[in-house]
């Protein structure tokens, strides 16, 4: 256990609350929308602002790292202890597009505080969660009397996450020596809800493909040729129908090879969460749940691999009828992957399976997008336990565990650096990421500050 007095951390955080929120609001006023070229200058201005603020915080090294797209920010604060673990914090400083006419009650880039909440684009995703580390490290130093952090602290804050991180993997590989770490902390995530503090232990990976089938050289008359030549739309329908078995399992041979199965402990911890399926269905705008037999809804979206049809088309789509055999058809598929699955092997399996479904006389093209690897940290990992203890000290509650059903660049850091990825976030579902009136709960934001203040001592004391 760290010797950081919890009351001293809380007192320091409260004393600097106003200045911290003022600084964050200043950053939120910069419309760093990476997806819109007209905001390229704002994204750079955001990186420059953060670099200056990190230097002001005390980081002796602050740098802007150029990419073929938007700039990233790197900062480093070595510990006086030569044996201190090296910790890399990841986040992003770009934000989603936002305009008042999207449904905002106030200007999205003019942050306001209302009812204990800070409203503004980026308040939760991800500027607020990046910025709590600045006050957190200062609270850590003030409460312990240290002049440097208890860990060798590094920050990497990218500028293209909201645009799919197209240059992030290459940046991580190019700068792997500077980014080398024993532990990666990702602060671009959230908790279960306002009253249930949780730590995310992993994210699924992603493989996406498009399958195009080609039959006749052009659309042809179904009366003259139907029943006598292969129909690519029919072939595609059969391929899609063969994707799952009656139990909802992906029918691609070998798809589940190596999958990390849920332990009884993990299933029990998931069951402790206050999950209401009816409420979840309303959020999903769905009438029923579905999926792999033998697993709960949370287990399906967090810990099981999936295959989904994202789009399908072929032949005549207009009003009325047009009796043709179409010349082509296509389907877009995505595969969410879990720990133990390798995207490259999954691609090979999918290609082999798909080619076996395609009849003679139908040509095909299968194209895969760049894949994202899954990441998972075991519940008994010492670094994960350190995060859990730090958050427990800040919240004064038992910390539960979740996973993320989606995918993100965190897995690239795990893959390139060979370090476990841990998630520290305080955002909640009501924060409205990517939507109008994005906000962050100020009390939870300050709990993030306290958690970060406790975390460095906890990680320094944890077994390697």
C-alpha cells in the first residue's frame, strides 16, 4: 500500500479544483476536430496548448510528435528511484465534430458548468480524462513530499483517435524505444454508472472484410436465363446464412481456436453489476436479445467473439420489380475478436471458409481492412490490482470489473510494447460521448484526479 495519505490528496485536489476546471475549460474551447480539415490548425493548437500545460505541471520533457496527419503529444517525468516501474498513460486530444444545430443546448466549444456537470465537446472524451492526470501527479507529489513521481511517468496523447488512429500504429512502432513501459494506462474509457465504480480489464479486437461476388457480365433476364446460370445474390445469401450455426456460434472452422474462456470468477463478477436487460434493450432500440447460446448478454458483448453482417446488397433495389439475375452482390462483415485470437489467422480462416461457400461460375474478391488486436489483463495481475486499490481509495467503495465490447488503439500499444494495458476512466454512460450536450460529472472527474494521485505509489509498490 502506498504511503500517500488519502486525506492529503483529497485536500490538495479540492484546493486546486477551480484552477483545474478553468484550465480544462480553456482547452475545451479549442475545437480540435481531427475529422474536419478546416480544423487542422485547431488540432495543432490543442497539441501546443497541452505541451505548454504539461511543462507547467512539471514534466521536464514535453514534445510534439509529428505524423502524416495530426500531431501527438509526448511527455516524460523520470522518477528519482532508478528502479521505479515505467508507466505510459495514453489518451487523445482530438474530438468529434459538434455544432449547436446538432441539438446542443449551449455552444459545444463554449464550456459551461451546470448542476455539477461540465458541458462541452471533449469534456469526457477525452480531454477531461487526459487532463485529470495533470492535477493527479501534482497531488501525488504534494501528499508524499516527493519531488518526482514514484514511477517513471510518460504520457502519449494522440491527435487522430476520433478519425480511426490511422497513423498511430506506425507512430508507436517508430517511437517504441521512447514509449517503452512496464505498464500502459489508458484513460479513454469509463465506469458502469455514477454509483458503480469499475475498472475495465480488456477490449475486443476487430477484423473487417468485404466479399464481392460476380456472376454474369451484366444483369440478365431471369426468364431467359434463370435457373440455368449461377446467381451471385443467391450465392451471397447462402454464404451469409452459413455464417452462424443454430446455437448462434460462428461457423467458420477454427474460429474459436485459442479463445480465452471466461473463468467462474469473472462470470460471477460480471453478475454483480446492476445490469437491467430491459433498460439495455431500450438503449439498443431492440425488441429482443440474441447471440451465442450459453452466455449472458454482458458475456456476449464483452468476452465472446462475434461475426456480424454490416451491410448487404446486390441486384435491383428500386421501386417495383425488375426481373433480372444480378451481375454482382456484396456483403460487409465484421468480426469482434477476444484474447487468444490472432487477426491474421482469423482472416485466413474466413477466406478459406468463404471460398468453400462460393459455387462454380461465381468469381469473388475478398478484401480485409487493417485489423485491431484484442487486449485483456488477467484479474490477478499486480498492476491491475494496483489500479483497483487506487480507485477504491478514491471512491471509498468496492470496485467491480467490466470489459469493452468495442475496439481501440490500446491493443496496438500492448502489441508493440509488450506491456499490459490497464484502463482508468471515470466517464459514465450519461456523458453522451459523440452526441449533443457531452458532459463530465465534476465530482467523478475529481475522483479521477484522486485515483491518479494514489496510483503511482500503488504501482511502485506492486510486485513486478
